[in-house]
C-alpha cells in the first residue's frame, strides 16, 4: 500500500483531509487513521479529542500532551524540577490566601526584589516585581484569588531574555528581547527584538530548548531563558501559545510550522522505507 498521511489541520493539507470536527466513531475514519503513515493535528484541539486520535494513529505531529499537562506556570516549575532543569528558585501556592498567609508568617527566603506570578496570562500580564512587603498586597489583587501563583527569586538577567521557538526536532527561531532597563522585556510592553546579538548565548539557548523538547516530548513551543552567569541558561517559562511578532507574524509562524511538518513527513517516509 502506498503510504499516505491524514490531516485535521486545514492550513496543512495531506493526501487525506478531515474536518477537525469529524466524528471519530465512524469505522472508516478509524481505519483511515490506523493505516495512515502519520496524522497532522492542529495545536488548538481539545485534550480529549487529541487522546482519541493518538490511540488510533501510529505517528502524529505535533505532540501535544505536554501542552495539556503542563499548562500554567506552576505546573511548568514542576516539570523543570522533575527534569532537573535550571530555573528560578520558586515557591508554589494554590491561591492568594495561602500565599499571603505564608508571606505574612515566613516572609521570603531571598532578598528583595522578588517576582510574583499568576499561573496564567501572557505578555507579562500576571508578572509583577516585588520590592517590599506592601507590593505583594498591591499586586496580588490583580490575580484571580483561586488561581495558583508563585513567588520566585529574582534572576539578574542584564535587561534581556532569550525567546526560543522550536518547531519539531531540528528547527528553531531565536531572538533576544531587550527591555532597556525596565522590568518587562516583553515586545508587547515596549521591549525591542535583537536577532543578532549575543550569538553564543542564542546557540546555547537553542541547544538547551531542543534538549528539553526531546525529554518532555514537545514539538512546538516558545521558551523564555535568561543568562545570569556563564552556567546553563535559566528556563523561566514555556509558552505553548506564543506571540508571533518575532516570527514575522502569522505568515512567518505558518511558514515555520509547514516546514516542521515537511521535515517530520520526510523522516517518517524514510523510516517506512527502511522497514
């Protein structure tokens, strides 16, 4: 039988194309997925539907279980701990009441400033610098009280951090976000992009991000890293839903995404040819 691929993703068509809403209970659809050389899945698919598809498929792209399991900053800290990945020292809390109780009773184990983060929210919207005790009560009301949150030790990042976006096994885009001395380096908050600066650190960040992807089985994600010293980079956050400005907008993102699928498809066909 000639190998064929199935796609649920309209932007990346294959030999067989199915609606993302296609019923998976139909025997013919199940056979199509089971016999396919590979299946392309959109990243916005529901976790339950993703799990149903991968039970039927032999190979698929991208892998999304990490996106579903490690959504949120507190779960990502757990992943970093599990894999012994360098990251900021962190205290995790189930909500604002627990954090305030701990803060009032124990204080923080580090010198000021520290960083307060809500579990969700992009573009630095739930990230706040804490320079004194009063800052906690002022900023914590900006985070939903029942949302997990964390306190982190301040990382001396030299006014910049590195964004690495990985697309599959061997494709990555990187650029520094330079904040100009302010707390936030985010491009949406006025940070500027530097694609050419600090090339050794960029190479080091890409290598570290791709190594994490191999261990955590992540195909497409954005990683934020800092370089406080000559050691390994510090992983600050994984962005499964990342901004596209530094990628050339939506068109640029889709170009990289399509290339990642093409490379995955070629590897799969070579694998079939050697069996």
